C-alpha cells in the first residue's frame, strides 16, 4: 500500500501508528503488540494502551495495576482506533487520558485499532474481572461496523465482519498432515480454489472433492446484516449494564466527512493526497452522507430500545464550526481534536460535577 508522505511530513507520529501492525489473540482475533515502548504510544503486557497523563517514567506491568484516584469512580472507554487515540503525539493526549484528568472518573482505555463492535464486547468481558468499582462504559464507536460491512466481502454472518477474516479462513483451510499437503500439492490445481483441505481425510476425500457445491441463498442485504449485528451488540451491552449495575453511553464517533469539517490548510493537503491512494479511498467509500443518516437513525432507535444513552459527536462538533487543524486523516485526529472531543464528552455525558 502506498503511503501518504504529506501526512507523515505534517504529522510525523502517524508513521508510527501506520507501522504498529497487529498481534494474534485468541477469541478477539487480534490486538496491539504487548509492551510497546515509544514516545508516541505505550502498551501493557496485554497490548492495552496506558493513559500516562501524569507522564510517569516507570509504567506498570498492566493498565489495571496503575494507581487510580480513589476519590473517583472507574469507567471504561471502548471503541476502535479513534477511541484508542491513533494520531496523538503521546499517551497523555488520548481521550481516556483527558477524561481521567478532567472528569469525575478514572477512564481505562480498552479500545482496539480495527475492532468491530463485537470485538469491543469480547475485550470488555475478557477484562471485566480486573476493573474494580466500574460505574460507566463509554462506547465511542460505530464507524468500523459500517466500513467493515462494505469492505469485507466474505464473513460469518453470525459474528459479523472483521479485518483479517480472509487470512484467517485461508490458514484454516490449509491441509493438515503431510499426506493431505502432498495430495493438495499434486492435485490442488484441478479443484476449486475454495476447497477446504483441512476437512478432507482418507475416508471422505472422494465425497468431499467431487460433491456438488451448494451455494446457500442469502436474502439479507448489507444494511439488514449491519442492523442485525448492531442490534445484537447493543442487546449484549444492555445485558452487561443490568448485570454489572453500570451505565452505558454510545457515542457515534466523529469524522471529517460527517462533521462537514471546514478544512484547514493542513487537512486539505492530507486529504487531497489520501484521495489518490486506491486502498484508502476504498475504505472511505461508505463514509458518506447517505450512510451517515442511515447509521445514525439505526443507532438512535436501537439504543433507545435497549435503554442506552446515545449522542452523535458529529452533530456536536459541527455546531462548533471548527476551522483549525484537528484531523490527521479523514477519521483520526491530532491532540487538539481529541481534546475538543474530550471536552464535549464531559459536557454532554455529564462526566463532571458542576
């Protein structure tokens, strides 16, 4: 994939984020590499990002071991790369850091770059036992589920689309054992590319290789699939809220397109360069006004159905008429942008006593 050199020149920290990669994890599929040490971003033994708003030199082994303000209740920030803080120049500039410093809550950052909504749930449940006195969950999300439903062509409809699904399925279809590998090497070119060699053995190979392929009909369109996924996810969050006696806010994350941002000179240059990159353009394709209205209404209705508070950060930021440079690409912000978002979350979610 070609890189946006103009973005790297204007926001050099973005080169680090583009190089981070992903580490295999059971159940959740992937997360960040553990124990990253950088001036831009640091992760613990589980790949979770530190807040470090006090600029501590010696980081603990886990974000759950960090000393928290005992006068405050604890809260969790969930989401994808936006909530993670991609584009910030340091850990103390992320939204979770800003909220921990300026609100009535200690916010732990459990967001994951590239996460779908279901991966967010798996991550929260995997660490729920480590979070004492948690009273609130803020889900700053929505964009990845929309993009993934259009960007990933093949996926399991029950669990929803995820990044890397094609790589995972290809590995799972590989022949197991030397006999199967040899058989595939010799005869593989004569059979369908979608043949699942891992399920073929000495007892069933004739039946499996020569059986008639049945293509299951699918009468659900992409929007209906997305609606089912979001409904399932929000139903689970509602169950979690009741079971753990905590409140949940769902915040539709902002981006420059839905916010209708008045572009700064820096944003104009970065966006113009990214428009020339085919892979980036494909990702941004569903991030348009029509899908924004569709997603927003769907989330508004579904969160109401399950008693979850909903706000749209695009609406809020649009009213502010922001003209300065806040985006390092169309969907991630710089330190200034994340500070604006943090301040609006504190006001609109009543995270600080008046």
